[in-house]
C-alpha cells in the first residue's frame, strides 16, 4: 500500500515527467520487440504487425489519460479538447493551409538549390483523403492528446510557449527512436536525429500556436499534424530525402516558424490568455480557484 501511495505521490508531484516516462514505456515496450522481430525475420510485416505497431503509437494519449486520472484531473474535460471545433474560421484555415504553405516554401527552396520539378512524384489526388484520414486517426494525430492536450498546458504554467514547444519537440523526436535505430543502427539514427528533430520541433511550435490561439483545441493540432504528414504525397520535386531536399525542408520550417514567432511572440504564441493544466482537465481545480492563470505577458 505504501509503495503504491509513494508512486502515486511522485506522479502527482511530477506529472509531466511521469507522462513522458509512461509514453516512452508504452510505445517503446511495443515498438522495439515488434520491429526487432520483423527486422530479423521472426515476424511477418502483415496486418497484425501493423495493428500492433499502431497500438504502440497510442502511448502518449494513454499515458496522459493514466496521469490525468491518478492526479485527480477530469478525463472528460481532457478528452473534450478533441471535440473543440468551434473556433474562429481563420484557425481552421491555418490548420489546413499552413502545411500547404510549408511544402510550397520547401519546393521553392529546393528548386533554387538545383532540384527539379517532377509531377510524377505526386501521389494520385484520390489517395490523399484516405491517407490524411489514416494519419489523423492513428498515424500521428492520435498522439496530440498527449503532447498538446496534456504536456503543453502543464509546461506553459512554468515556461514560455516557445520553451515548452522545444521541450516537447525534443522528447517527441526521441520518442520515435525505435524505428530509426532498428533500421539504421544507433549511430546512423543519431546522425539523422538533428534534421529530424528540427522538423518535429517545427511541428511542435506551430501546433502550440494553434492550441493556444483556439483556447486549447487539440482537434486543430490533429488537423495540422495530419496535413504535414499527408502533404508529403503532394510534393512535386525530386529528391525530397536527399541532402538538398533535407536542406530545403530545414529552410522552409525555419522561414515558417520565424514568421509565426515574429507575428505572435515567443512567450505565448497567441493573442490572449493561454490555458493551464486545470483548464485542459489535466489537473483538478479546487473550488474557488481562478479558472484562468495570468497570461505570461501580463
């Protein structure tokens, strides 16, 4: 009993760290053994294997739900962030449009660096909606209730929006490690990590802006996340994953994030109040407490 109590007390005192540990434990506990078995031929890469790997991708929201429950938060309020669709139309436009702007910037930079247009690289348009829906539901969008719906509100009670986004971005990038390590080895994965981390941090910063500007809509961060992943299928330039292509991707993210930081500021990445953990449902809010925390720029 005392051991259980001490673990719960530690989680209550370190909810974000507990969430990160849980997300890694759940995901890595599934991905590492399954990917290793596939890599060594012990297991076929079939529908069953894919479903198990997809289950592993739910580590962040499952961990967030567990920590929310153990710390006395409201699971209903936490999950309701996925249903928060009544936001200003401009944010819907941003969630759908920013990935397109990103890839347009990337294509321009890539062409300036010597890349060549090749419309044969573009996936059939009819395949994009299904790819988008798959990513939205279980290919990346499903992670958002953890990274944005749980960790971000907690971190922003202590750090700026930019610092919180950077922390999540780094943790999030390394969370993807099993696939890279098994495919390329620890050394190969470590070499690729910096570029990959830049991309993930870029997604993290823009997702923070969308979350903060919509009063905590995880739904819109899911829309944006799915758009970034699915948008690769519309990229019309050869060699997206060559060194030149990676440089173009880095430059495009730098331009997009730089413009957004200049427009909205690094402290809050929003114009208005920013929700804390209690407002996201992740922490219990005692009766009589204020429902909003002071804005970082007040």
